[in-house]
C-alpha cells in the first residue's frame, strides 16, 4: 500500500473537518441544484442542435441575432 501524500496543514484541516448535518445538507443541496442546472443547459443545447442541425443553420442564426442585437435603438 502506498503512503498518502502529505498535505499542507491548512488543507489537511479542511479535509479532516467534520461537517454538521446542516452543512452536509446545504452542500448536497447545492450540488444537486448545480446538477439540475447542468441538465437544463444540456437540454437547451440539445434543443438548439435539433433546431439548427447544420453549421450553416447555426451561422445564419448567429448572424440574425447579431444584426438584432447591434441594431440602433429607435426611441419613439
């Protein structure tokens, strides 16, 4: 068995620290929320690739949006 790499004392303190049940729950909830956000982003990417399946389609979309975003604002 190989010996564990020595950590800096401040890092080892973090590694060895016990978490309260509340802190553990907070960290698990944060990780799950992040996972849900990642899954949502993947769904959006999948939709975009289905909607604009070719590079030509995606470039046309980007050009339309760029023209829209850079159009001068007309105040009436």
